[in-house]
């Protein structure tokens, strides 16, 4: 597991510093033990190697939440072939560690996306495509789509474009891989630490809340 | 989920919205008796962005870019429908120049070709035939390159506008298009071998998901689904629009009305689109304006009126019911997509008795596009 | 399940030997197509900040942000694009009135911090700033209407035979069609000295609500029909639609709005507090500035009297401008409204020194806008010969109806509107006309449309000519002798280049009349000495502070005497300034009679 | 199209009609006679297909307009039957008996406009929206921007300047007839 | 007219300026047109300024003359020679002023011929240039005020 000790900077527009994390990180979370106080140096090297492997085998969950998913198809198939980058499409959240939010998110979809995201094993990353995830895009005045994704889910990389081309997606994935290798991409840890804040935002927008309270 | 589960041997499964087999973002709540489905309800709303509500808030020119987002694989039909509806209501259709009509027909056919390639890939993919979708999506990507060159955008073209189109054909477009068509044609026989020649596909497609003939007219079924029943219904022939009256092609029909027949109709329509594109490029006028003199788009008002325009999209008859009230904004627009009938009532009537493994191929064969259902 | 179908898929192995589709990794980043819609780029110099791109964007992705302070013709705002909203439809590029906004063909932008996904193209540096390729405006497609609705005009050949009005005026559909071209950016409001609500009244005309249009116009212009016919149209000079096309016909639309009503009083319902009850104001001079002060003070309850020396109100606009541009009845409706507002009008009444002193006693405030009524002389020998006359006198006599004789050929010295009017009047009186102007054609202060009309009517223009002297010939004609001039750079920045005489060369021109129209000056004989001493400057103008008050507290001034632009709308602007000044002055209990 | 319109006029009394295109005509009729007309057209005149059912909100006149679009497969002619119902507790007769797909249309119109179709199978069952507590959103008195401001936070940091008013302020544009 | 030292030349120039000042002062009282009156008063002030400048040069505070080099328009060749009248106008006043400056310029040019040594010549040239500068400024005012539309 990644043993970087530095406290992650809050997500932009995220909760105020020092908000009490839901449960001491580590217990109740799926993998439990990785948050030890001071790691000896060989752990540092081990972490870097793990990150390297992790970065070079990104498994993307096959869930096209928005219109950007259609540009994932040329990426997944022969023309741009993300296989050579080590990226593969996986059917279920249990087997994948990258969730692509490919554009707008209807409130109904947001509920399923949150559930899928929470079913993914840590470490997991979110790639947000297009302008709809940043500030609402074309549907900024629609009563059924969310305007800012980073209020509900921690986003590691934004790929801009409406919709971003396969080449832009390749650049985006390479950026994600670089950030993972450097150990910077830790949106999932931030989600765990500020679960209250995220849950509170999610409940505000999802009216018929019937999701579990914990991050399983 | 919250339904209380009576004690019965029936099992309830949610198929989607996160499922590799689903076509787009919808879910089918199914009740199973062993392997065969006894009942199914379609749930949509996962991609609802309230287009019609938004378009009531936008000027006419501002509704033009949002419309192509309704159906992603084939955006141009939407653009054309809104353009021709408002042209008819405002009287601008008399001024659309000749060349614009030809370019519009070309764009519509290219868009059909791209959508058909992807759906045929979906047919194979839903039955696990790995290589076919790889090739089909790659061929579709070649068509997208031509679109990028012509319209400035890969998937969303925002190109067919009121009064004509936004830009002229770039130089050498016809040659490059011919080159793309040749590449696609060279791959088609190979695709026939892999899909229609494969025993797996034939066994799992023939005789499965049969749509009875008598449902056809009553339910308003259209597109490849009705043509697979042997009924030659095609809007481009029934109510020819743009330049289709001057093109010679005949409606592709198959017998059997099962998944195999529908796939075969789509396969032959790919060839039909390729021939049509060649005809259009041959008869495309060289010079002439490509757009009419538009009024000041920030202040364009259309007199009161209502109309219903329809076009043949790859999934079937797509129509726009547009009502204007004399102001600068639409009073109402209702997008009638073919999937509204195919994906909900027809699918729910076909589900009882089919095997759970055949649900995905059945949905792909009906070419259900969820954003059309909930818009 | 025949064997054929089991084996047939294996044909796929053929594909193993053909060329792969996959694009090699090194050139995955293919450049976008030539007209690809990528990130925005903007030529910040060409852009005038009209905000039309922000209006058309349906995602409200464009905010206009101030980049430099606003000047006439440039609002100083520049579009800032929010890529959390943009959908790359490029409508902003196609609607751009100056063609400065474009799109590059770059498409890659990966960002960690969503706040950074906003920038002002052309101001914030971006790697794709200089890209030539990408979506640009093109000739064959335009979202705004560039050509003006043609205005029916009399044919040049016919109009020199008659005194009928040259500009016929728009019909209702033509006016509404022309008004529909407006993108209501507001640049014209800045250029107009009176800052009229131009986009609002054009919008009202477009919607067919002519009452509202007239109400907007009358909100800060009491002589709209006059402005609708003879204004110098600085607003049309900065109209954003006019940058790549023809500007809106703002002047003719104003005139159209006034032509729809016979009695303005029925249409206008001013709701202004009547603060001036019991206060008396005298206005000397019935020109545009005087009428403005009179009307807007009368509406506020002041008791206003106008003293006009000539038989009709209107000042220079009425007497200086001939009938074919400004027919006599054009002022009736406006003067009628003045009377209905309670203004007492005394015409044919030249205020002299002692009456001026009496007015100072009786009134709380006094406004004078007597304009420049005396012509400057040529100053060359031979000027006092019998054939040399002054343009102002010619126009006034002709206007009042006196018989004016100009003979067959005439030379008009000067390049302003007065010169052009004098030459077109002489043309209509049957003379061959030549205009002698000292500088170049582009320096001519006259309205360029007027110059074109004049040339269309067969008037010859001689530029860079300095008059030397006038001599009497035996056959009774005059010999107008002039020398060529070379241009010398101006001494103060922004000034006009100055003509310098080239000695030794003399050109002769035989004419019946020499009409002098080189400039006008104010006349102060009627003003008491003690007032003139305080008020008049050594250049013959009148100095006023920002409220329009002269050095003498309580005496206000405006019009050509005060401002240097010397056109009707600037006079009205001075009038409006004085209205505020007088209202403030009298409300503070001060009175000119006491000081 | 003319004959069918004349026939409808005779059988069903005063109607408003207009031929929009050679193969598309519009008929306006009172709500009570709408479904009988639809049934008659389906049974006896070959207009077998219900292409779509839509609702239009004429809030100014306080009415909803329901539009049934019927298609005749043989002659490919289309007939648009429109009828106006009152906006206060709107209700209309169901056609789900004639056409199975009408169930979905009626369910959506019920959810989006609040028009109830007594007797239609899935009335009140949410079709598109989930956990919706506000008034039916497609009604024109539902303001989507106000809803978004209240419930869906966006990204701050943007200030909208309207060039028209900005120039007016900067150059001191003033009116003298109204305070 | 023999000068044998710079001081003498400067004294002569100062006397000229004073004479011009009195000449304008006289015209200021007599003319009835308020604009002309104000213009002549302004010219009186102008001449006094020149005088002060010459005195400053005499007393060594100022080093020399700084001509701005306003472009000449030789209007004086073209315009007539108006004579002073009670009701003289600003236009004629300007022409009179231009002519006076031109005469002063020609006078200093003429004196240059008599100057014996280089020093004297330079001072006279400076004075001539100064007068020429004043004439050019008069011409520019004339062009601005009178020739507004020409």
C-alpha cells in the first residue's frame, strides 16, 4: 500500500482543514492496515515499486456514465489500443480500479456511480471527462444533472473537451499514470478521510437515500 | 431492491445500468424462472438531461448545438430534424440552396454508416465474438476522421444549421471519402465470415427474439426491426426528404424477424449507405452557396405553428414534434425516437420466454438508445 | 451447425498479415483537422468587447471581463471562456462582429485543478495562442445580417432639379427588418455625446412598440426628428455590426419612430417630480441646446421662456441646413410639444444688453446658446469685391425665402457641412460648383455620406488648394486665384495636418460667385460688457464647468459656443448637462439675480 | 388529406383543421370527442399506428394541449389530433386499450406534466425521475434555473457583466423623463 | 545701428519687446470687440514673458534660446494687411500679431549683416529664431480658430 505520510491537501473547494475524519482511517476500511506512522526507507522503495506496477495496469470499469463513453470505444479497440498502455476494460467494480465519469451525471446515475465507486477496492482513481463534470457544461441549468463532480466524488484527473478525443484520453491516462507513480493520485484516501463531507453533499442532492452509510 | 421478496422460486435480477451487455445507460428489472425470463420492466432516466425543458429556455440558434447530444452514435439526424422543422415553420426552407441539400444528404448518410458499423459490432460483441467489434469500431473511426475534416468535430458535428450547413466541403474531400469507403468495403467480406459465418452467431441469433408481424403497424415499429419482418418501410422512400427522391436505392428487407434477420438487414444497409454516399458525391454541385441568408439569429422569431418532421435514423423513424408560439424560443419540442417503442413496450413484450443470455443480443438487435427514451 | 460455419470464422487469421489499424504510439497525438474546433484564441486588438459572443452562448460559458478601461468604440471588456461550460459549438466565433475570435486546432488539456479551466484568450498566455489552423469565420456563413436595408433615395440626376427631401424614409416592415439587425451591444451609447438609449429604442422598433421607442428617444433628446435627419451619426461610426458589414441605420430609425406619431404629447408621459415650481429660467437662443434646457426644465415645473432672434426655433440646424436635407415642417411637432410642456417662445426678438440685464434680475437662472452665427473672412486681398458672399448668409437668405442669385459657376471655399450644403444649394440653383479645400479629402470635417452625395450630384472637389486672392475681370466674372499646398505634420498630437503654401504656382478659376465657408464664430455684441468680460475667452469661445455654468454664477451656456465638436447632438448634450446644473443651482436657493 | 378532414368534420362536428404538408394534417377537437375520433380512425380509416402522444403547456391560456399523432401505414399519411384540456387537475381518457405503447407515453406525460389518465396501467409509477418532490418539471411554471440555484451547487468565482449596462454606467447614460 | 557688445543687443531686444507690449496694450483699450480685447491683453502678457526671458538671458540665468520648431505655414504671404480699427475682430488681430512677429524676425535677420563678431551673430540668430517661433504659434492658433472647416 502506499505509505506516504504527508497529509493530502484538501480537494479544491473541499472541506475546511482539520474536519474530523469519519472513523480513524484504517479501521472499517476495506484494507485496514496501511496507515502506519513512520515508514523505514525500504518501505519507501517498496511503495514506489508497487505504485509503478499499479500505474502500468489500470483496469477501467466498463460503465459509460455519460456521452463521453463513446470515445472510450476507439480507445479500447484497434485504432488507439489502450491495451498497450496496460489499460483494460473490466465488467464489474470489484475487478477495476479506475472509474471514468464520462461527462454529465444525472442524479439517478450519480446514485449508481457512488455505489459502484464504493464497491471498487482501494486504491482507486476517478478520471472526469468533459466540461460537465467541472461546472455543469451544457446542462448547467438542468434540474436533473449535477454541476460539480468534486463535491460528491474525489476526482484525480480532469480531461477537458466536449467530448475529449481518444488522443486526449491517452494523454489523460498518461498523466494519471505519472501521478500514480509519483504517489500524488490519492483521491481515494481523501474520500475515506472526509467521508462525512462527501456523504453530506451526496445526501443533499439524492433525495431518496437508501445507500449504506459506510464506505465498503 | 426495496421490494419485499415473496417466497417463490422466482429470482429478480437488475440488468444494468452498469453492465457490459447493456446498450447505453438503462436497466431492465427481470424476474427469472431458472434461465428463462418471465417478466421484465425497463427502467430509464439515467441519462435524463431534460432537453425539451432546456430548449424551451434557449433561443432557436442556442437549441441548435444541444440537439445533437440526444443520441450519441448518430447525432446528425437530430440536427437535421430540428433544422428542417424550424425551416418549415419559419418559411426559411424555400431559401435553402441546392448545394446545402446535397451536403446535408451526404452528412446524414455518413452518420448512418457510422452508426450501423457500431451496431453491427455490438451484435457480435454481445455474443462474445471478440475481433468483429474491434474492426467495426476502427472502421467507424475512419468515418469520424472524415467528419472531423468536414465539420470540425469528431462525434458532435453541430454542422447542419437552419438555412443549410455551416461550411463548404474541404478540397479533396471526395477522394479521401472514396478512399475510406474502399477500406470499409475491403473489410466487409471478412466481417461476414466472422459474424454471419460463425456457427455461434447463427445458432444464438436465428429464431431468437422473434417479433410477430401483427405488432408491426400497431406499435409503430420502424427501421431494421420492421424491415426484418419483410415489410419495406423506410422514411427515405415513404416521405422522401432532402435529396433522397433523386437517389436510386431500394429498401432492404429480410424474412424471419429474428436477431439474425435484423443483423443481416443492418449489414446490407451498410453496403447501401456506401453506394448512396458514392452517388451523392458524384452528383454534388461544385460551386454555389452552402447556406441561405440567415436573419439576425439573436432576434429570430418564428410565427405560431406546429409540425412533425421525421427522418430515417439507423434505429428507425425519428421524429420531432415542434410547436412555436411566435416568440424567440420554442414553445415545445417532443423528440419521438424509435427506441421509445422498441426499448420499452416492445422489449417488455419480447422478454417473457427468452433466455437470460439472449437478453443482451436482443437489446442490441432492437438497437435501443436510452437517451431517446428519456431525453 | 454445419462444419462450414465452424471453420469460417477462422478466415479472420487473414487479418493477421494485413497492415494494422493501430496508430503507432509516437504519432498518436495527431494534429486536429484544418477547421477543428479546439481551444479559443482571440485577437485582443481587433476585439471591441461588444459582448455578442457572450449573448449567443447558450451555456453562459463566456463572461466579459474588463481588460482595459472603456473608450469610444471599445468597451474594454474581453471574453473569458469557462471550460466548465463550453461545448465547442463555435457559435461565438461565427457571430463575432469583428472576426477576432477564433478556435485553434489543439485539443489536449489535462488538468488536476478544475479552477484553472477558465482563461481569457489573447490575454492569458496559452501554448495554442498563435495557431493558424482551427475554426475561423468564413464568408459564406454569418449569424448576423451584414447588409443594411436599402433606404429609398431620390436619384441624383432628379434631385438636383427639385427641393424634395433626398432621403425618403423607411416603411414599417423595412424599419422593423433593419431594427432586427441590432445585436444591442451598447457601443453606440458610448459614442453618442448625449448617451441616448439606442439599443433600447431600436429593440422597441423591432418589436413594433413605437410608443416605447419614442419614449426611449425622448428620454434624453428633445429634437429627435431633427437628429433623425441631420445628425453626424457618431454612433454609426462605432456600431459593431458595421465593422464587418454596414452599420445599423440608427439615425434613420430615430426619424422613423418620430414619423409614426402626429402629436408627441399624447405618446409621452414624463413622470418627473416637478421640483421647479415657482422658479423662472430664461433661455437666450432657440438652438438645440436652448430647446433641450427649455423642455426638460419645463417638464420639471420650471417657468421657461425662450428668446430667439430669428423667426423660427432650431438655430443653425434650421437655418444652416437646406430644405432637401431638413424640410421646414420637420420641427413643427417638436416645437408643438415644447408649447404643450408650458414653454413660452418669443421669436423675432433679439435680446440686447439692457434686456439681458433685466432678465438677470427677473430670473433664477439664465441659459444662453446663441451658437456661431458670424462667418470668418477669407482674409485674402480682393475679398470685399462684389461677387464674394458668405455661405451662412446664402443659406439663411435662401431658407427665409429671399431670391438668391449665384450665376452659372461658383467656387465654395471650405470643407465642412456648411460648405457642402452651400455647394449643393448652388447646384440646385443651376450653377457649376467647385469646392476648394485647403487640406486632403480625408481631413474634411463634413459627413462622408454628404461628400459622396455632393460628388454624385456633379460637384467637383479640389483639395490642397490655398486661396491667394480674388480679382475682378472685364467680363464681370471673378478670377479666383489659388496656390497648391503640401501637407505639414500637425503640431499638437491628434490635430489635423496643416497645409503649407508652395510659392510660385498660381491657378486661376473664373467664377460668378466665391462662397466663403471656412468657419464660423460667435457674436457677443448683444451681451453686456461686464458679463462678456467674465464669460468669453480670448479665442471667442465660452468657458463652462462640468455643470455647464460659466464664470458668472447662475449663467449657463452650451452649444457650438462651448464645445469644439460643433454638431447638433453635442449641443443637446450640453443642454442636458445644463438642465442638471440649473436644477441643482436653483434648488440650493441660489439665484442669478442675487449674485 | 382533404377527404379525411371533410369526413371528420361531418362525423365529429366543428373542428379546427389545417394541412401542414401533403402527408401531414392537423385536427383540433374537444377533449370529449378525441378518443372516439381516434378509435374510429384506427378501426375504420386505416390509421393503425400511434406514432406518438405529446402534451404542450399553454400556461397563458391556462390549458394543456394533448396531441395524438396517428399514421396510416398504407398511404404513409399522418394525422395530428390535438385537444385542449384545462390546466387545473388535468385528466384525459386513456388510449392504452388501443395501443400498447400508449402506456409509456401516458406514464411519461403523467410524470412530466401531471396529466392523469385514469385507467392507464402505470399511472404514478416513476418512469424517468427518482425521488422527485417538486411539481411536474415539464410544466412551464416550474423554473429549472431557480431549482438549480437552490439544490445543485455550481462553481463560484464568475461575475457576469452585461456589456450594455456596463457601458451605460461607465459613460453616465441618464434618462430625463423618468426618475 | 552699431552694436559692440551682447548687452547692448539684448537691451535693444528688450526695448523692442516693451514697445510691442505697449502697442498691444493700446489696442486692447481701444477695441470694442470683447474677444479682440481679451486677445490683445493676452498678447501683452505674452510680450512681457518674452521680455522676462530676454532679461534672464542678459543676467546669465538662461543659457540660450530653445526654439520648439513648430512647422511654418507662411500664412503671412497669403493674408492681407488689416489696419487697426475700433471694431477690429480676433481674426484681424491675429493677422496683425503675425505680421508684427514677422517684421521683428526680418529686422533681426537684417541686423545680422551688421554684426561684427561671431558672438553677436549667434545672439541675433537666436532672437530671429525666437520671433519666427512666435509667428508659427500665431499661425497655428489662426489655423485652429479661424480655419476650422477649411
